[in-house]
C-alpha cells in the first residue's frame, strides 16, 4: 500500500501537480477510504465516495493491479512460506546486532524519511492541530 501511495504521489508531482495536492489525494484521503472499507466493506466505500471516484476505481484499479501483480504476490507468499523471507530478514538483522534492524532496514527507513511525501506531509499535518490530540504513535513514549 505504501508503495502505491508513493508511486501515485510521484506521478502527480512529476505531472506538475503541487506536492501538497498530491499528498492529500494519495496519502491523506487514504484514511477515509480505509475507514469506509473497515466499517462496511468495499461496496460501502463505493457507496460513500463520488461516482467519479467509484468509476475510477473500477476502471483504473485493474490497470495497476494486474495478473503480473498477482504473480508477484504469489512469489512473495512462496518466499514467506518457505522461510526465505525470514532468513533474509534475520540475516539483515544479524548484521547490526543492536535490535534496530540491519543495513537494508536502515537504508529503507532513511529513504522513506527523506521522501518528499514525508516532508510535505509533516508540514501539512503540523497545521492540523486536531491530529495531535489522539496519536497512535508517540515517539517520546514508545
């Protein structure tokens, strides 16, 4: 999901849309979509969004999530089921031995933290005081 969010954001920014608008379209509104699905399923979400957005989901979704995507998912599932994923993860972790992840994890975290969507999002969220009242993550505590 995060890869789709970042790819959508990058696509809009590269096409000349403002990073702020791209952030709202690709990341910020994701919560509403997920909440609607969580509340009543995909059909509930379709009922609740605009007809344009619903039509776009039906037409555009299958262009992105293709049989090739499903084959890639099957390959990932196979690596999980065979233990290859766990072996790779543990091998990465063993390279640091400090409980914070290995070089691959640390590099990916660094790449994520420096992505434009994170910078734009932090600025926009700082203006949304209502977000700070009930935080799921408090890095000062956990």
